[in-house]
C-alpha cells in the first residue's frame, strides 16, 4: 500500500537540518573576526549621521562575504536605533547578476516604495530618469541608505552606477539623505576594470575574504553540527575529514557544510547512528558531482563547450594545453554538438580567463624564450569525467 511507503522511516540524525542549508543566516559568525572588525570600522560614520564610506568585498564563492555583510547590516541597524546622532538607516540588497543599470535602479526604487504604490515601469524610461526617481524616493524618506550590490562585477555597466551614486549628494541630487554603496564580488580584478574617474569617486574601503583553511572550516562545522544534529550523531574525525576536503578543494564553508549535510543523509540511508569518515567519503563524490553540474549549467553555451573540450583533452592526456590547442578541440566539440563555434582565438582566450577566475581551470605561465615567447597553458580543476557526463546530460535534455 502506498500509505505504508514511508512508515519505516522513524529516526533521524538531524535536530534542525535547515541550519545546514545555504539560506541559513547564523546568529554568530565564526572565523571571520578580522573581516568583521574591518567592516565595522568602515561603517562607523553611519552611527554619527555622517556620509557612509563605500565598501567593496572581494573573495571566492562560499567564503562568507554575503553572510558577514548580512550580519553586519543587522547589527548596524540595531545600533542605529539606539543612537540619537544617527539618521534612520535603510539597507537594500540587490543581486546584479546579468542586470542592466536600469533594472538595478528600478529594483532599488521599488524596494524603497511602499507596497500600496505603483512600481516603477520595466520599460519606457531612460536610466537618467530612473536615477532621478531613485533620488526623489530617497529624499522623500530621508536618512542614510546603504545599497548592497551582490555580484556587482556582473552588472552590464558598473561604471555608470558607481559614478552616479557616490556623487549624488555632492551633485545636489540628494539633500535630505545620504548614500553608500557596498559592492560584493568574486573577481579580485574588478576594480582594475573600472574607469579612472569612477575609482577617484568611489574612494572605497576594500575587504578581502581569503579561502578558509582546514582548521577554520572544522571550527565552522563544529558550530553548525552542535545545532543541526542530535547529540552524538557524528564522529569528530568525520568533521575533520569534511573540513580537510573542502579546504583542499575550494576553501569554501558552503562546500564543507554541504559535505556534512550529505554525510548525514548517507548515514541515515545506511541506518547508522552517527556520521563517520566512510559517509563523508561518499558525500564527497555526491557533492562534487552536484556542484560541478550546477556550476556548469550556469555557464554560457560556449563556456560549456570549452570546458567539454578541455575535459576531452585531459582524458586523452593532452593537458596542460595552450589556448590554440584548446581552440582546435573546442571547434571539434562545437561542430559535434551542432553549434556554430566562435571564430577568433581572442574570444576563446577571454572565455579561458573567465573560467580560470571562476575556478574551473588552472592556468600556468610558460616562457620558451625567443623561440616561443611567453604563453599560458590550461587544465581542468575538475574531474573531467563529471564534466563530460554533465555535458551529455545537458545535451540530452535539449533534444
């Protein structure tokens, strides 16, 4: 009978599994004390009714950038309410991935407007008009505004927004309010891509988040395990193994937490009373496959084809490979997938640079002197088998 299908599932190792989810915001941030202190110092002017500093946060995925930012914003809003000198604080978050400046400004306008008001139109106005409307909305409320722009390096034209917002008060667009920009980026080279006038305008505080090491990840996992799992539901060596694997791979707390959660699922599937090293080892393979698949699906078609080409080169023992070799393999893969390949080596090199920055590839520089000059060679930072299996699955879904 179908009603008895789940009747044998009576025990669980999880006290509160949500604590091991990506959206969980911890009450306390561990192993980021220095970054928290730097962030706290950068925003102290808000407490005295002064213009806030612009702050830029850099670091790879999963190293605590967004979690620390949310933690700081929560604490800052609470402290502002206790201070007589501080203006009202308004914090607005926006993920800028694949956004235009207009869409970002529109989203900020609508987040400021009350629910009973008409939303700002999706089309029909210029970016300049959208910015003017944003300033009007801010001044109508007054106070200090902090705009947290996550993945700001993926904004279509960051120069426009980062030039306009910090200068809004100096240019008399704002009189009753103040504004600060908090940018979050995975790309350490993002600032160098900005125009000179934007760099001069920003005068931002920079905070870099380095990858976690194994000891830091172990501390984070122990904190989560004590809240997420029932008593005695894990072996300390399993926590250590999960931390070591994540530290060796990406230094990401997110990956370490995923390993612990998946290890708990594996233990339950096997009827175990605690999570052991063996369960973490199975979880490593599962999480790696899931992570590669998710990251791969997020890439453009040509980015995926280049990764597929490198995976085939690696299986054939032909890596590290020069960009020209990658281009030749990519053309074969693209044509085999009935896709029109990119025609210039420069476009391939741009994709290779992006994929390296995102952690898909490892790049080494070689110098062959006068005969060959300096050049880069590339190889996958992922399991090529998983890349090829994922690409086959994606292609099968599109048929």
